[in-house]
C-alpha cells in the first residue's frame, strides 16, 4: 500500500506541475524532441544485413565470418555486359573494369579477366584423364588428316579431305553391311564436329550474330567452359560478359553498398555514350540487398507521412475541431521523437524489422488518443483530478 501511495503522490505532483505550468512543459517537451531528433540523426545506426537478425554467438555464423575473412565476397556485385559484337563488348568491359579498378574508395577488388598466356603451354596439364585419352585417340585416328592439312593448308584442301573421309566411311559401311566382316576392322564413325563448327562460324560471321571461336577447340577437346580464349568471363552461349566486383560498404549507412553501386552505374552510363549498342546492368546479392534497403527506407518514410496525415484528418473530422486534434498529433510526434532518442541512447541501432515500428505506432495511436479525447470533454482542475 505504501508503494502505491508513493506512486500516486508522485503522479499527483507531476500532474500539478503539468497543469500549473503548461507552457513551460510544452517548451521543454519540444526542446527535448528537437534534441532527440538531432541526436538520433547523428548517432543512430542501422544494421541492414540479414546476418544481423541472428545471434552472433551461433557457431555456424562465426564460421561464416571466419570464412569471409579469408575469402572476399566476389559474387556480391556482378556487372553483366551484352552486345552483338563480342569484340566491342570486350572493349567496353575492359574500359569499365579499368574505371572500377581506379576507384579504390568504392571498389576493393575487380575481377573480369585472367592472363591466359600462362596456360597456353600448360593447357594439357589442366585436362582430366578422360579428356587426355580422348584427345590421344582423336590425334591417332586423324593423323593422316592432320599431316596432309599441315603440308597444304587451305579451306579447299580441308573440305576435299573431309569429303574423302565421309565417302570412304560410307563405302566401308555399305561393304561391311552386305558382305559382313570383323567389326574391329571398321573405322570409327566420321566425326562431323569440325565441319559443323566451321559452317557455324561461317554463318555466324556472315550474319554477325556470333563471335569467332576456333573450330579446332571442339574438334580435339569438346569441353564447354566459362572462360573465353582471351581470358574474359563469358556465359555458356558466349553472348554475355561478366565483371565481378567487391564494393566498399559503409557500415553506418542504411544501404551499405549504395554509394558504390551508384558510382558503378554512373560509370556504365558514361561509357555507354561511346558504345550505344552495348547493354549493361548490375546484379548480385549486394545490389539486390541495397535496392531492398533503399526501397524499404523510402516506403517506410512515405507510409509514416501518409499515416500521420490520415490520423490528423481522422481526428479533425471525427471531433469536429482543429486545435485539440492537432495537439494530440503533436503529442504523438513528441512521443515518437523521445522514443527514437531513448533508443539511440540505450540500444544505438535499428535493424530491418524495427524500422517499421514508427508506422505501427502511428497506426495504433488513434485507438488510445481518440478514446481519451472522446471521454475528456473538460480539462481537470488539479493534478489529483488528472489521476482520477
């Protein structure tokens, strides 16, 4: 009972102060609100990463952080370049990569090309055992063809020999089918990979729809990769080029890599003035996360403003007045300002979930404030009347 009496006395004392000195209280509350907003703007941090939503003590999270210390997140920001002329696309990629590499304030690492000269005389070392066996078999089976073409290189000589090979294989197959024979003595089926590759390259160059690729690559080692002969990172269909970038992130920013992404998009737009036929865009987890955070920040701010205006209009229309509803909304604004200041002082940060609480508080306010305005037609005469 004594505790309850002390609380009641304290509330009566505070209510008397509020009632007897309203203007001073309003000035103090407004000043504290302004200070809270300024303190929040300068000190409140946003934890925008998804990893911030889980416990930092989890073992798998600690292992992931150790992994990131050793290996950079090079798949966070990916620039995709597309163009009908692959040589022009490579030139665009090189210019853009050099711009990015020169901007150390926004980009840590840029990877778009490897030095293939080192691998040219060691290429066989990177083939699997099955590929080496297949390569040896093809060289043995086509030894005469390779020697003949090396003695007299030329497109006519090439097609003449291919035609002879096809005719010889057809005759051998027909004779074996009619007369019978040992299957072991039959030649292997004719490999049309080379002539198909040559015809595809000729058609592509005439129509200017495909970049040049040596037909010998598929003839000897028919193995797809994602690295072009010049070292650029390309797609399977060799129509897209990629630049992998590790951006500089600002930990205190709501969208940590936003400045770097905007800078990269600015470089793309600037270089595209000289390459109008080239299309380029930015993708990757960092770009998607940044766009999500920017969209969330914009939408939360817009929703808060619309909610605040809606609540104000609802009070004005419902209570057929202007002064008291506006004062009630000002009370809401002061309360939210204090809450943000106290949160900044005690916690120091917000995450991607807690940033929406302001809109929720605005939406819940009419239920409380409206009930009090409706059931309080006259002002109390004393602090004790306020408590009652």
